[in-house]
C-alpha cells in the first residue's frame, strides 16, 4: 500500500498542470514517501488531457482518469477517492492557488496529533472581498452551526484524510466541500491548520456568487444525512404528529362550537384547515414509515453497518 495519494480534479487547466505536477512531485520526493498523484480530467474542453498525457511520460507516479463529459467536481473527487491506494488521501485544486509546499504540514499535523482529517484554512485568502470572501465567511459560519463541525474554511480544497475516512463516504451532488462534516458521524478527529493561498495565475475561476444557492441546498441535504439518515421517522413522524395534533385540536374546537352554539361550520375556513392539517400529518407519518423501510433496505441489502470501528483490542 502507498503512503500518500494526491487527488486533483481537473477542468480546463492546461496552463497550470505542468507547474502543479512538477511542484507536487518535488515536494513528495523530498518527503521520501511512496506516493501517487491522481489527476481526474472532468471532461475538459481545452488541451488539459494532452498535457496530462505528456506529463505522465515525465512523472512516473502520475495516474490519469478521464471522464467522458463534464460531470462536476464532486464526481471527479469521488473517482479519485475510489482509485486512491494511499493510507492518506490529499486533495487540492488544479489552479495553483493551493500551495503544494503545505502538504508536509498537513501530514505532520495528522501524524503528530493522530487526526483523521486535517483541513486547510486560507487565512490570507487572495480573492475578491465582496464576491468571494464575504459569501465564504457567511457560508462557513452557517455550515459550522448546522453541522456542529466548526471550521473556518470549508471551501479550501487542500485537505488530508485517512484512507478509511474517504472509503466510507459516498459523494453525490456537490457534497465534496462537506466531506469533513459527512465524516463526523464516524467520530473522526478533525484539525484545521493555516495554509498559503495564491492569487490565480492561470485560466479563470469556475465559481461565482451563484454557488451560494447550491451551498444552501447541499447544506440541507448534509444536515438531514447527519441527523436523520438512519432514522427518518424521527423527523417526519415528529412533524406529522404535531401537524395532526393541531388539526385534531381545531376539529375538537369546531365540534364543541357546533354542539353548544349551533354555529354553521360549512363556510368556516378553519374547518378546511383542520382537515388539511390532519391529512398532512398522516402523510408525514406515512413518509416516515416509507423512509424507515428504504433505510433498512439500504443497509441490509449491502450488509452496510450503521457504525464504524476504530480498533479492536483482544481476541
């Protein structure tokens, strides 16, 4: 087994790839570890793939994966995780804004503190203040509060993971930025360290302010996965009981009103609200039951445990 696997998602980065791979190779050779560099071409439309082929002839440790089309950064990282053979898996961007020279710091921190995840923190971020820094700070604060995994910089791609962490996580949508939070259910130990960040020299950014909407939607997904993925009835059933109880209470009130005052109820909007709340409550509870069946099917058909063991001592 290798010591380190470096996973890089590539999309239209033909100019930055040569200096990036050269620096990665130089840094890793200096550490004297067994390593591999996995480049995943996410359907680039420029000459990234020919450049990668040329670099593979010059750098023996380079492994290349090419998608048939552009699937997105999360699938590219997931493909790299699946292919990685190292005990530690490191991710970073292909645009040279992350500094390969910070990799020894991540590995040293992981080894000395026995951490499972070491995340980079771009303290002196070289991005636009209005379009990048402010939305990023708001997003980091919100993600930390919702997931209870407190990091200053979820958006930093420079991270180091133990192999057992990434091998037990399945990424969908655009959840790559939430890997530390997704891994928290396993009880992992996470450390954040300041890292360098450089201004973009090659190509152009693939992100904009529109990413905020996707972050909010992904955060909703992550929050559900962390809290209710194995027990959907706890959320759907709870809201179903509350909704049905309110509808039932309104129904009792209207019944008493009819019996004691003879008031006409057919034209009262409150009557239709009571009926609607009871129906919605029953639907919520039914949805929770269906969720429980799906969860049990998911775990039992794959023999997937609902726990992760760190170590076992004794026979």
